[in-house]
């Protein structure tokens, strides 16, 4: 299956991020859906409750937040 890239900048809030394990979740401000984020998808460092912008990319288990930046 080809890799799907959706180039729509989303805005959301970091719900949870574990620096040690390198992953967390972002809640989309429009849809309230939660997206997985891995440390590899970060542009800026993030912490819980940070406002961020992000893109979505199809991962092995659904959509992942990538290109995550401080808003």
C-alpha cells in the first residue's frame, strides 16, 4: 500500500508526552481526535499542555502526528 501524506496543518494540544519512552498523544482542536506522536515526528521539544501544529501521516496503526511544532 502506498504511503499516504496529508498536507493539512492541524492545531492541537499535547495531552501526554513521555520523554523517556519518546512518544505521546496530541488532541486535535477541531475534531477532538487523539493522534499518536513519536519523538521522530518532532520538530520542537514538546510537553503536556503545549499548543502545537502538526501534519498527519499514515502509520502502521493509523494516523500519526508528524512535523510537530510549537504553535
